[in-house]
């Protein structure tokens, strides 16, 4: 496992980690971000930035427990930033807590800081030839070793405070002890396993991890007594985790008028200064660079305190401790451990990836429709600063082609258009297929009367030619003519209904009283309906508002509905017509009959064109489909409920004319 | 004058039944009608028509189902299928089920008359053929009987004369 890993499926492809990774150590595969351990410098930016908490850090808890249970000596060395993390406890309560966990001694790393600052001070005084880059920040060291090896000669060849205290313990203080570092840093986990420094620090825990262990072991430092730190006590080295702390500790004076000492922090400024130095643009004697804004702002500091409050906490701690410091003991300790070797070396870790040619970059750009210079938007949404940078990353297998947001939006729009077109084709196909159905239905409906008419015509023709006028059976012939007339009318009715259904033209609309239309419609069919033994019961809510509608079409709706209801009550019954409004938003009309009802399996088909149960032989199956299409065109809707043997209710809703239209 | 051929019209459409009835009466047929499959089955039990005109699309029992029923019981009655809306499937199915012919609405009524006439003549020929075969068989029986009788008489006479 790498020091930082992505929790699978938690990654939501925001590419924040890609954008914020100074080492370009994030690889996107199938939309998931993976940290490439060899490229990772352990700065922890990706952990801090991930809103999904999809990054997890290699845990040292298990190994620490193993060490604690091994029966060997285990020392905890506490990074100088600890008061900023354990702000609610007294520092010496932490010592007690750690000892309760099983650590034999608890030593402050700050003493290591004190030790190395002496080395820095020496180096600074001796060297006038070239720039010195400070090296306590492992992320900076990793970054230079991996990506700017030309700057290696300028790195101060001095170990970090952690390694310094580790060596003091391992080389002199207690060579048989295991050392567990506890701090705010992820890169320390990488430093621990650096082949050049291996074997000094046995485990690295974050403040978070140690708090987790306290919780697991039910240790609450608040309830504990204070125990003093073991080992050599530090002095001003405690200020180390604050930005500029190294200079302060090493007593290197920074003059604002002389630009020979640069203290910088944060990813962007760090990159700027490192690039600048490499290009020879930075003229300074000393560069103190930290990836975070001081270790107090390390990637795994676990509380919400601001940098300033943390800084305050540290300063207060330094001050209060220096008051009680045994100066003689401190000087003696410094003297005692001055023999410990605090030098270190650096190596080039060449992890350079293949570089694409210009043509290859352009080939990749072409795949995301970037054909011209103007197409390169450099919007940065993919996590890379420029389209070309991203193309290089694609070439190197770090990025995926599809990570381009403008390209994806284009694709999405294209797909959306295609979907709309597909939908239109489906609608068209459905329309064509219903036209096919209509044609078949019309053929059936019209061929019957037509056939009859044709037969009568032929019959009459025959009679006229074969029989003398006097002996013609006139009443019989008249009967034929009458039948032909009504059958022809039936054909024209079918055609009319068909046209009504097929014609999608905009209706001629005006403010209309629905009540008037219904009353007029009833006049047309009342007689016929009542002849069938059907009682009509009308109920109108008073003062019904008007609707915007095509009166003729609405009349057609109710005509069809009434006829339909009458046909359902061949043995008589009651027809209820009820018109009301719901809060003046819609006019609701209910047409209820006490007829045969519609079986469940048919209820969804009643509005389909040419669906007919044909119980009444005159049904064309167009009536209700015409009703449906007219109501739809008036932005209304129709619903049907029915129970076989009890009757059917059609509920029609028309929106009441809103003032916007007028 | 020979007996009028009896034609059963099965169609749910009143206009079809009425107009065909009028036409066929005029053309010297004896039409009877049924407005549904059920009614047709009942009618068939009472009297056997010479030809059946059968509408395919009917509510309740459709034409094809009725055709199957008819063919089970009255294999020798020719059936002409009629439809207002033809599909290849229904035509093929009809012929497979033993329909004599298939005709589409609207049709000129002469066509029906012509078809019916042809079928009736055909049926009559078949019937006559059968009758003729029967008659020939009877004649042969009589002839043989006569010869045998004469021989017997001759034998008797011979014995008497002896």
C-alpha cells in the first residue's frame, strides 16, 4: 500500500486532487483517482482537498500496538506542533496518556530541532557561495529528489528534527529503544522508509491516529495527572513548526531590506520558488520552504483552529516552557549529543515519464475536438493548468481523455440532441403505426356500409333493367334508398371523426362557457337518450368561470361522451352530469353513467383509436380517442374510472383561462 | 322448376345481411341469415344450406372459429369467407381450415352470385354423379337377378320335362 490511497467508489471525479497535487502523482483510471506511490511526495494536499474524504492514509496503529506488545522499549517522540493539536489538554497530560498506552518514554522532537538549528546556523555562516535550501520538510525533500534533482546540491545536508531526535535516541540515549514519531505530517511516513535514513524511526503516527488509540484504550488525557517529558528537554526549537521557526531557532537574522533570506510556504509559492531557483532567477542565500504553512498547518492536523490561534498556542508553550527550563541541563544536553551525526545525503530519484512529441500531443488534443489553438480553453477543470499539460498526462497514462469538461459538455449536448431526435423518430413511428391501425380500422368500418350500398345499387340496376316500370315494387326500392342514405351518412361520419382525430391543427379558441356548451350538446341528444329510458341529472355549480376553448371541439367531446354513456346503458339507467371548479384553477366535469362498465383489462385502451368492444355495432372506436385528443389540445385531461355492472365515470379537467393569455 | 339453393349468410352487419338477402332472392337463391356464430350453429342444426357465406370479423365467435366448427360437423358444405378488412394471415388461415373461397368487401354482388352459382352447379354435378353411380349399380343388380331367375326356371323346366 502507498502512503496515501483512494477509497474506491468514494471518488466523485472532481479532479481536485489532480489540480492540487504538485507532483502530478494522481492517476485517473475509469474515473477514479489513484495515488501513484512512487510519484507521491506525501504533501497531503490531496487528503486535505478531498471533499469526499476519499483519501486514506497508511495507518501506523497496528504496527505501534505490535511494538508496544513486543516487550521491547518503545519511545514516543512528539512533534513540536503537538500543543496545537492537543489544545484542550495540558502538554504533560499527553505524556501520561502516552505512557498509559505503553510508551516507556515520551521525548519532545523539538530537542532535535534545537540540535539541527545549530547545524543550520553553522552552514549559513560558512557558506557564501550558493543558495541553501532547508531540508526539514520531507515533502520538499521528496519533491526536489523526484522532480528537481538539479537542486539536490543546494539542499542543506542536515537531517530533519525527527531524524535528529531518532538518531540521538538510537545512537546514544537508548540504542535498544524503538522510536514512534507522532506528528501532523504524512510525508514523515515516507521519510521513515527512505533507504538513506531507514532504521531510525520505527513508526510514524499522526495526531489523529494517536487520538484514535487513546479512544480505543479508553484513555482520556483530561482525567490524567501531568508527567514531565523524558530525555533532553528542548528550548527554542519548540517554535520550529511555525513558519520561519527554523530561522528563529538557528538565530539566522532575516533583513527585509536584503532579499538574501526567503521564507515561503504553501504549494503554489513553493513551486514558484523551486522553479525560479532552478532557472537561476532567485538570488538568495537561504530558502526556508515548507509545503504547509508551517507544520502547525500540516495535512493531518485534526482540529478547526486557525493558523493564528495555533501559532499563538505554540508561542505560549515556548514562552512558558523556557521560563521553567533548566538552562544548565539544556547546555549540557546539547554538548552531550553534539557528537551525534546529523548529516544526511540526498539521491536522485529519477521517475521521469516519457515525453510526447508535439505531434503526439496534438493527436491527443484532436481526440477531444481541440483542433485549433482557440479550442484549447485551458479552463483547468481537468485538474491540469493547460490543455497541453493534460494531453501530456494522457500520453503518460496519468489522465484520461474524457476528463475534459468542455468536451464532455459538448458530448452531452450532442447526445441530448441525438436523444431528442430518437424520441422524435419514435413519436413519428408511433404516429405512423397508429395511422396504419386507423387505415385498417377505417377500411373495416367503411367497407361494410359500402358493400351494402353497392349491393343495393346493383340490385336496383338489375330491377330497373329487367322489370317494367309498372311492376316495380316502389316501397321496397324506397327502403333500399333509405338504407343506402343512412349507410352513406355513416361512412361520412366515420371519415369526419377520422379527420377530427387526425387533424392536429390549432383550434380556434375564445372565452367560452362550458356550461353553455354542455347544455347545447344535451339538446342534440336528449331526445334520443331519453327514448332509451335514460334519466338525465344535471348539476352545475353557480357562477362557473369561462375557459378558453374551441366551442365546436368541446361540443364534440361531450357529444361523444354522452353517446358513449347512452350506448353503455342499452337497458336504461341514469346519466349524471356534474360541473364544478376546484379553487378556480380548473373546471371539472364528471359524466357518470349506470351502464355496463368497462372491464379492467380494457380501461387503459378506451382512448386508443378504433378500440371498440363492438357491443354496439355502430361503434367506430374513434369516439373516445377524439375526445382524448381534443382535451389534450386544450391542455386539459380526462380520466376514467369504471366498475363492471355498476357504471363508468369520465372526469374531464379544463384549465381555467389564466389572465396571462389575454 | 328445381329447388332454389339455400344460402346461409353469417354477418354481424345488418346492412350486409339485408342487402345480400335482397340480392340473392332476386337471383333465385333462398337466403337465410344469422347475425352471430351462435345463431349460425343453431340454424345449421335445423336445416343444411347448400353454401355458407361467412364474415370473418364478428364479435363473439369470429368467422375462423365458426369455420372450424362447421368443417368438423358438415364437411361437405362449401364455405365462402367474407371480410371487410383482409390480411394475408386471415386468408391463409381460412383456406387452411377448408374454406372454398375468400372474398373481400366491398364486392360487386354479381361476383357472389357467380361464385354461388358455380358452387351450386358443381355440387349438383357431384350429387348427380353419385346418383348415377347408384342407379347403375341398381340396374346391374336387377339384370343379374333376372338372369339368375331365368336360369333357375330353365333348370326347373328341365327337371319337369324330364
